[in-house]
């Protein structure tokens, strides 16, 4: 019993000590003064821990690191980038926009193309994406920029096709394909570029040109279900019943083997699904 009382007294002593310390006023306690260089290093170290090294993006721990970094330099563009990314992925559009707006205001050279990429892929906000990508491209007139490793011409081409502006889409897609052919070769051009170009030709009722694009792309990428789907749909428009049936059968087989385009986090442009193929095959008999 005596030992229990002694233990309880120790616990109470610790409790009251902590409570009294917590009540003290530290507002006048002098803080270490950091140089501008030291502050910048601290910000970088804190932000390197945010989002991926120590804490998941959007977590309480990550947000605390960002707040601490903000104390040393609230004009650091990456603070607003890190804060905006989890808002973007969670559909908090207004908060994402305000943070990315501040990010670009502070460092447009580094981050404007990055914002344009997210406008395009996550929010499908093509007008804002084009505005950002145009600004990025204007800074380097003799150089093709690749925000997030993707060509500004490729992204603008898709944006314009999605906005039903096929002439502008073809202008940028042709530039992208020509540049990629020269730098890495046709075999490395993403199939989405060919699909977007074919769709732009179809918007202009240039079905022969679209057919040539799909056939060329299929020759380069014979196992891509997406290309077969859009080619099969075009053959349906051209009332080529047997050709459409053959191509769509190949499409279904390749789709079942997961040989189709997709993208992490968001839907790939022109992405196809099993029901799309089924509906296209069902429409063959209607020709």
C-alpha cells in the first residue's frame, strides 16, 4: 500500500509539473535568428519531408511541415504547390486554384506549365490549360517545352480537339508528331497523339485522312486496343461491315489482355472500356 501511494504521488507530481509548465508564458522567449540562406535551407528540408519522404500528401504531418516552412519564407512557390496538390486530388477545386495561382505568381517559369498540365488532365479545363501552355511556349520560341515530361504541342493539340477546334488541334499535333519523329522516332510517339489526330480529321469529315492516320498508327503499334477501337468505329461510319467486325474483334481480344491506354489517378484521353467495344460490335448489324 505504501509503495502504491508513493507511485501515485510521483504520477501526480509529474502531472502537475507538466501542467504548470504548459501554463507559462513563453512569448518573450528569444528565438534563434536565421540568415536568409539558413531559412532557405530550412524551407527546402521541410518541404522535402512533405508529401513523399515522411508524410503522405494531405496528411496532418505534411501540413504541419508546410506551416513550419511558411514561417521561414511564405513566398516560396513550392509551399503552395505542396498545399495545392492534395486539394486537387480530393476535388477541392477552389482551394487548389488559389494555391496554384499563388504558386505561379511566385515562380511562373518553374510552375506555369505544371499548372497547365493539371488543368488539362485533372480538371479538363482546356481553356485555362491552353492559356498556361501558350505562356510557357512563348518564353522559349525556339524550344519545345515538356512540362511533366509531356510536350506543350501534344497537350495543346488534345485540348483543341476536345474543344471541337480541329484545325488548331491538327496544327499542334502535326508539330508534335514531326518533332517526336525527328528526336526519338515514330515508334515512340504515344498512340493518344494519333487518336487525337484521327478524331480531329473526323470532326472535319476528312474520313480518308483519319483512316490513313489510324492505319499508320496500328502498323506502329499493332497490339493497342484503343487504336483498333477508333479505327473500327471509323469503318462503321464508312459502312465497311466486315472490316469493322474484324478490327473490333481484334480490339476485344487485345483489351482482354489489358493492352489498352490508361493513366494513374485520372482517365486517359480517349480511354475505352469493355462496354464501348460491346456497343460498337452490336451496331455492326445495323449497317
